[in-house]
């Protein structure tokens, strides 16, 4: 099949297997060049197929030479449509890991479920005995909890309606977008889906099965962002969930003092999760422009390689006064934010291409789905039914 990108607003409904493979290869090459070495050796990554979770798996595998088990929920090709990008990413990662003699196995299914937790723990017990690191990087629209209740997350404010400039991704124009306040049950639903409850359940299940090392490390990912986006993010439904996630790190440390549990607050990047948030893509496009000019822009892999090398490998992990690792320090520096606010105040449909890095935003967007890699011949007929070696 010859595959072209089919984009509907903030999602691409096709993925290119060769482009995804190239993406993996480039991330592996970057990590190898960082000379990380020190680090965990048996890493469970929950949410391992795209974005920060995928970058964590690549960094653990090819930076620390760790074996990895990745858990995710992706769709294979059905012969007529392509697989999801996370499926192709994982197939390519496992192939590269096997070539390098690095252990890599994957489990595809609902990470929130008891069944997938059991299946994962059985694999850890069988192949490793115990994991020494757990990365929690799940982003999902809904969750069925252990009691069978279905919870749905929403992207809303928690106070009054919020109106602000936004980027219409259909035609790259600047529009006003209003985000309505959430009902109490929507706030609760978002906390249940995107908060820390499931992270705690994973750690409890691993402990109960004696499948996690005494001195293990566990890290979950969060985002805070600038005051500009507070109403929709930090003070919105998603921010409430992220506060719950941060509080869960403290609860894990209290319940299991031998485990080091951290939340890493990462920088703003285009991911399949963040592209869906109103107002945020315009901020990202402006931020990209500023940080590239300042020479300190990072993608997922650069960010996570720095996290492993400069933070997690240290005897004492440096944290803020809330106990969080701050990887968003460069983004939130006064020098960067002053330039972002100035550009935000000036941006219009007429000057958006000049004031922001809208091209860079879209480049990252397409690359998530395996497109826009100059090394790939997109006019070539490719096989879309790709197998993940460890999944039968």
C-alpha cells in the first residue's frame, strides 16, 4: 500500500511503518550518543508506545542497556487500514533491541485492567524475577476501574468559562476558543482516568507479587505549563488530575518507603495527547520558535535522555519544594516566557507563520505518525501488516 497522511483536526488516521521505523532509529542513535550507561536494568514502561513513554523505553534500552517490558493499547493493521503509530513504533523498537541483544517484550491491552496487570506481572516473574524501575506514562480518554466503573476524562476549566486565542489546526488561523467549566462529575472522571490511582494500583500489585526490587525507582510524567495556560491546564480538569498524580508519588513513598517515587514535570511538546487540548497548540508553536532561537529546544527523546542522565542517575535526585523533578526548567525560565508572552499578545492569522514555529509544530505532528522523514520514500508500496516480534 502507498500510505499518505490523512489528517482530521488534531489526529492523523494513518501511520507509515517505514517512517515510524526511521523515527525509532533516530531516537536510538541520539540516546547512544549521550553515553548514559548508568541506570536501571529491568524496566517496566506503562504507556510505552508513543511520546514520553516510548522515549523512556528507548533511553532505558539503548542508554542504560536495560531490558524493557512495554505495556500499551494499540491497534494492528486489519489489512485495509494501517496500524496505529504506536504499533509500528513498538515493532521497530523490538527489532532494533533484538539486533543489539537487548531484552524487549511487549503486552498490548488495557493497562488499567486487572488482567493486563496480572499478565505483565507473570511475565516479569517468569523472565526477570523483579523489575527495578517502573515508568508510568499513560494518557487515555477513559478508564474502567477495578470495580467495573467507567470513568471519562474531559478537557475543561474548573472555574468559569475561559476564552482565549487558539490555533485552528484545520487551516492555521488564529481564532477565539471558549472552554466551558466542568461539572463536578467531569472533574472526578478526569482525576480517575488521568490521576494517580492506577499508578498506585500497579505498584501495589507488583509489591504484592514480589515482582519489584526493594530499592526500585518509579517515575510518572506530568506537565504544569505557564500561567498563560493555567485556566485550561494547571487549574483545569487535567491539572486537578496531575495534582492527584503528584500526591500519589507522596502516597507511594509513605506506603513503600523503600521505593523512590517521583513525578517528573516535563516540557511542552506535541504528543498525541497534547495536540487535543484547546489553546495549547498555539502556545506550543510560539514556544518552539522561542526555544529554538535560544538553542534549548528539546523533543521527547532529548528531554528523557537528560532526565535519565542528569537527574535519575544521581545519588540524590534534585527536586523542587513539592518533591517534583523539574524538566520544564528551561521552558519556564523568565527569558523564554517573556518572549512567549510578547509574541502571544501580537499573534494574528496574518503573522502566525512569522511569530510562531507553526511549521515546526506540524513537522513534529506528522513525524509522530511516521511522515515527513526525508530518509523515507513515501511513494513506495509498503507492507502495512507488521508483526510485533513478542506479540503472537
